[in-house]
C-alpha cells in the first residue's frame, strides 16, 4: 500500500471547513428566501451547495441549526452597526433613538433577512432548544443600552425599565413588520414614529 493510502484523506484545514460552512449558509439562505423555511429540506440544501446530504450532516445536525447560524450572523452584523451609531451620540435619549433607527434601517434594507428571522416559526424538538433560549441577543441588547440605563432609570422608574424596553422593542418591530409587509401603504418616515414614542414615554 502506498504512503498516501496509509495516510488516507488529508485532514481538512480550518479555512477549508469555513469555506464549506459559508457555502452551506449561502445555499440555505437563498432557499429559505425563495421557498420558505418549511419547504426546504436538508437534501435541497445539500444539492444547492453541491454536496452530498451525508456530507452536509457533518457540518450541521439539522435544518434548525443552519437557520440559527444564519440568524446569529445577522445579529452580529446588526449589533456592530448599533454600537457604532450609539457611540456617536452623547445623550441617553439620542442614543436610544439612534439604536431604534439603526435597528429599523437594518431590517428594512434587508427585508429577506427580516422574513427569515421573524416570519419563520422556530419549532423546537425534544433535542433542540428554541433559538431564543441559547442566543445572546438579549445580553447584547442590554450591553448596548447599559450606558444609557442610568438616565432611563430616572425617567421611567427602576421597576419599569424592562417593561419600557420590551414595549419599545414591540413598537419598533411593529413598525418594521408594517413597513416590510404592507409596502404599498405610504408610511411616514419612521423616525417620526420613534420620536412620538420616546417623547410620550420619557
């Protein structure tokens, strides 16, 4: 037996593995957008990524894991943008407004991403937790808001801060949902909606 035969297939490098993962994510994302998450199978993703289905399972255990990877990439990019925009403002209220506008702009500019994240049901099997249970989105959001928290506390009261933040997120998501899914309606500049909310609550 030759030396190459004894050694077997060369071990995959980190860069090669990442290239495969990137190819899978690109294929899955395009299929989720075109066909909707429920209609896409691991077999379809493998075919789109030009690999065998068993090879795909070496990188991701199931379709949910691929979806969660896509979501995580989106939110990493989004929070980088939010941190940069908030850093340009000095006052807490201006920072909060900047965060909301950046958040809205991201999803309105990436409507397909909004649909993949928020218009797909994240069903958990017995062996797979819901994405919200093992992501750090809440922690990231609180980390961004932390510098403003003192001013927010004095404005809305200690016991009401989380209720205020949850209400704000519901409000912002409502704007995004309407602007994206009812695009034929002549919506106002959504910065005005944010101003009205913040002026009436802070």
